[in-house]
């Protein structure tokens, strides 16, 4: 009995520690998680296009396939409700980071094969599935582990490290590839860079396995039947929202011009001047996006945050945001018409477009938060909205290569300006819902 009395306080202390573990600061896992979210997305949507261009693949083929493989980010809400039937959100975050790293290694190996394009694009497609699953699980951890005040506090850290990943992926690593191309050849250069992507992602997965907190939320879905029932209710209530068709048109057409311009721009930069391009080196393109683009994007995002916090989301402010988002594509039309040789002039055009992108994209995000997300399934409906937003970007990207090959770069970028008109029409016509405090279930 004396021994039991002696051990009892120790047993109680250990029990309390098990039930109430010390909370890990979000500073330890949010930066690395959102860095891991941005790195593969930019690698697939941007860096891969430059890689294939340098390896002799046609613009039509590049634009179609590097856009099609982004489809998992459109349909990711469909498997989100089922993840926790098997393991925790934390597990899917770190395991997909490591899986993505391994797949990048396989991409690197595939570049040495005769049929490199088929093998590598298949691996990139698997990376898209892994990456979109990672994003769904990471959003779930964020919403579950942080209260509303903390979510607002750390949202800036999300954006900052997502954009740092964009700088590394679209700037630093592309620049490195360009430097290596001159020393070890194009194929070997990109093999090294893809291995680096893989090493970074595996290291992030090993780190986050230790620091991401274990979810304390009770499991809501226990069977496939309940999972499908929830998914069915999510879809039905989504399409029952007021003015949903207007809202979907807005989400899809807001990015109609961007989807075409962004995919072709790096190919235009890389193409020879004889074929209507600017004839820039891979290193110069990495410099443009890594310095001019990234700094301007951050400044545009900060300016938009200040603007919208003072003005709120109204029809007038939404039109202003739409103009900032779409009109800067005229900078690329200017480059295609004038064909400047100065890298500073090209960099200025990139800076204008990226500032407008950072400023205007806020309009789309706020619209989805205030007009799409509110209701019973706030997180799921926001995911559906972001998925459809990605579809509105993906489809124009897929056809952009055909259009640029047919029209030529100069006429193509003039067409992009015409393609901005639908964005202004839907922005003018879409009804806005009053801001509401949503206290219902957050799934």
C-alpha cells in the first residue's frame, strides 16, 4: 500500500501530461508547412515549363500537359472528408511531403530516359495528387489547432513562406538550372535541380513529423457511408447558395486572361528573337521572377491589405481590384510588340504585372470568403470555391499553347488583353452578399 501511495502522484502526473501535452508554438510548423505547400505547386506550374522548353518540347505540348497535371488541386475537396478515416491530418501532412520528395527524385531520374517527357509528366502528375492532399490536410490542421484570433495572427506567415517558396522555386532554382546548363548540359542541370526539390521536401517532411501538433479534434467521419453522406450534403448545400451561378461565373472568369498569359510568358521570354521571343537565358528568367516578381508581389499584397481594410469589399473596390489584376497584362503586350533588349525594361514589365497580381488577387480571395464560404460547411465550401478557381485558371492555360503557336507571341498577348473583358463583365454583374459572422459547424 505504501508503494502504491508513493507511485500514485507520479502516475497522475504522467496521465495529465499524456492528456494535455505541451502545445507547440505555431512558429515552429506554419512556416515550414506553407513553404512545403508552395514549392511543388510552383515547380509544376512554372519551373517545369521552362525545363521542358529548354529540352525541346513544343509550347502547345508544354502548356497543355503542365496545366492538366494541376487538376488535382481542383478536385481535392472530393477526398478531403475521407482522410481522417485512416490516419490523422498531421500524418497526411508530413507523409505527403516526404512522398513528394521521393517523386521529385523519380522525375530527376526520368529526365535521363529517351521518353523523358512521358515519364516525367506522369511523375509530376503524382506530385500534384500528393501536393493537393497535403494542402487539404494542412488547412485542416491550421483550422483545428488555432482559434480565430490565432488564425488571423498567422495568416500573414502563411503567405510569407508560401511566397518564399515561390522565390526559391521560380527564381533561385531556375537561376541555378541556368548556370548549370552552361557547365553540365541541360538534362543534367535539371536532373540536379529536381533532386534538390526532392531533398528539400523530404527534409521538410522529417522536420514536420516532429513539430506539427497531433490533432485533438474528435473524428467526425468513421465509415465510407458517412463520408459519402457528408460529401453529398456539402455539394448540395454548396449549389443551394444564393446567386451561386453568378458567383461561379465570377470565380472562373476573373482569372480567364491570367490563365493564358502566365503559362506562355516564360516560354516567350525563353524563345529566340527570330521566333518572336526575347531570347533570355534560363538564369535571366530566374532573376526576373526571383527578384523583380517576388518583391513586387509582396508589395502588391501588402498594399491590397491596407486598401481593403480601409475600403471593405464593395462593388467599387472589387472593380478596382479586378482592374489591378487584369490590366497589367498590357506590360507583356508591350514587350511582345517592342521586343526590348534591356533586362531592366523586361524586369519592370514583370514587376508591374506581379504587383497587380498581388494587389488584385485579394479580390478573389475575399469574395470567396464572404460569398462562397459562409454556411454550415465553411471550410469545405471554401475548398470547393478554390478548386473551381483553379479550374478557371487551368482550362485557359491548357489552350494557351495552341493559341500562341497559331497567333504568334505578339498577337497572342494582344488577344490576352481582349480576354480580360469577361472579368470586368462578371465583376460588374455579380451580386455581393453582406458580411456575416458564421458561427455554424466548420467542416
